[in-house]
C-alpha cells in the first residue's frame, strides 16, 4: 500500500518535472521571439529617424530654392 502511494507520488513528480521542462522551453522560445521583436522595433526607430532627417534636409533645400526664386523675382522686378 505504502509502495503504491510512493509510486503514485513519483509518477506525479515526474509529470510535474516534464511540465516544468516544457514550460522552460516555451519561456526560452518566447524570450527569443521578444528579442527579435525588440530588434525589429529598434530598426524601425532608426529608419524613422533617418526619414525625419531626410524630410528636414528637403525642407532646407526648399527654403533655399524659395529664397533664390524671390531674389530672381526682385532682380527681374516681378515680385508679388
């Protein structure tokens, strides 16, 4: 009787160990996936910063062109 109880307890402990092993593997996999997501977000943020830099540069170029057009208009005496 006591031996049967011991065997039953051991069987349950083995099952618990197996479940814990499976959970550890799942946690490792989820950690890897989370790391890949974080890296992807970092790339997106870097790209967004690069895009903002490009927009600022284009704005500067547009401002310079506008200034040149105004100067040309003044020289030709066709300003608004």
